């Protein structure tokens, strides 16, 4: 076969450049303009998020959350080891120690049964990551947070338009961070969103967002001059990015329908292999939903995964593995040796066995079926 099925292909709705032109022609292309406000209101209205601020990435949104949480030298933050570097990095930059926790047996999400044993007098926050857009068990996490007076910051980078017991992900923790990186469901190249659900943090968030100044409240006419009042950075994206994002948000439902459909075809087509225990399909607990962000399978071990990935490549299918356990990273082992020698078997298993299959809006049913067929051939020709 001559064509290549890439792992990801950014979807364009067709309106992106029109809105970018509008922003350019309006003469206002720096941040916090009309498109930024449209995007922020969209999320506040659709998902009931209390306050939304666009950022230049999810990493930035997590950094803002770490600053707002007043994380200081020596504080401890509980984070899954099976996640992207940014989840930890945002807190490391504030001087925190990361206490890595294992994933569940059935999903790469945080194993809530292990949280309580990791809480100490220094623990400040828990950062659950909704892997593949599948919700963590948020009731248990929020109960522990309330019991020990901890903050919960949802890493919802992959979790747009996904739900826990009917509640939108991103609306449950004190704060949440989303990503619009080109590999996510809704994109702006690079981009992110900080959600603030706890009102105590709202005023300060706007200040940190705009270089430590009270500029936002000045432009609302609440004060008659603005100045330097706090720490911060330039976390806000330009209107050019927000204009692009707006085109995507207008098509959110369409994008979600297609991505979920692809996921459904994968589930049906691979069910036979899962029943025979050749592979493991990903698990969506009763309290969670599948938002069509990712479709992954698990192989038995790393050598089988390597063989399957080579087989994909030989058939022009670009599938990929995902995270390496962060507690075993060279950065962490060098800088935090006495925290690093932990045994987190589920995290290591996902590092070794998980494969993400191509999933993007323009992937045709034919291509999905071709991938399914190849996986079936791979396993049925083994033994
Ligand atoms: C993509 C991703 C991030 C980082 O998002 P950026 O927008 O690229 O900064 C963080 N955490 C998780 C779980 C992600 O999937």
C-alpha cells in the first residue's frame, strides 16, 4: 500500500484563517481581546466553569495553578508517574517535591486507594490526570482533599468534553488545565486554558496572567491606573491564537461526534482479540465517559509491543507508545534520589505495553478498518 496513515493530523474547520484575518483587521492582535473573551465565555457557559483564562499552553496553565496554590520550597505534590513531564514540571519550578503515585491496574489514572498513605504534613495538592480523557475517581480524590485540606488541580489536558458522573471534567477540582496542542481534540497549534472553580483564586489569577499587573481590572474601569502588584508572567495568548481556537470551538460538537465514532469502530473491531486475551482494550469505568481523545491498546509485554510497532511501520501505519514513568526519569533520579527509588508497577507496565493508534478527524472508516485488520493479522499469525 502506498499511502501512510499518520498518527495524528490536525483538523481544520476552514474558518481559522477567516477569524485570524478578522483579528488582524480589527487592529487588536495582542491578548485578552474579543476572540479571547468569546472562547473563555464559551467554556464558562457550556461547562459551568467558574472562571476561564486562555493560556499559551496547558503547561502554562499548570504553572499558573502552581503559583496560585502558593506552592513553596519543600511542599509535596501527589502526581501520577504515568503522565506528561509538564504535570510535574509546573510544581518543580516552585520548589516542590513531587511524590509520584502509581496508576490503577485497569486505567493509567491515579490509584486513589494509595493516596492517603502518601499524604504528610507537607502535602499541598493532588494533581489527577484524566488519561485519554477518562475521568479519575474524583469523589474519592475530593473527599481526601477536604479531609486533609489539600488543593486539587485537574490535569485535564486530554479531557475536553468528558464527564465524571455527569459533571464536566475540569469543573470538579479547585482548578484545572486544558491543552489545545495540535495533538488534542480541539487545537490552536499551541494553546491552553486555566479553569478556576474556587473563587478565592480568581482575582489573583487575572493579575498573574498579565505580568503581575492589575491591567484586567483597569480595562474594566474598576481602578483608574494599573501597576505592578504581584508575581506573574505573560501567560496570555495573542488574539491570533484565540481566533484560530474560536473556529475550532464553533465545531466542537462535530469534531467530538467524529472522534467518538472512530473510537467506537476500534472498540468493535478489536473486541474479538480482547476476548481472546491477545490484547487489552482501554477501560472506561462506569463513572467516566470516552471523549474520543485517544484509542490505546495494551500488549502483553515490551517485546510484543516492539514487534507490533514494527509491523505497523512495515504497513505504513504510524502508531506510537506513550509516557515513560517519570519517577524513573534521569532528571528525577538525579535531583530527588531518595524519592525516586519507588516501585510503581502499573505505571511501568503502561510505559512498556501501551500503544496509541491513529485517531484524528480526517481518518476514514476505511483506514480504521485497515488498522484493525492488520492488528488481527498480527495476532492471528502468531502462536
Ligand atoms: C498535552 C499534555 C500536557 C501539555 O500540554 P501543552 O499544551 O503542550 O503544554 C500536559 N499534560 C497532559 C496529560 C497532556 O496530555
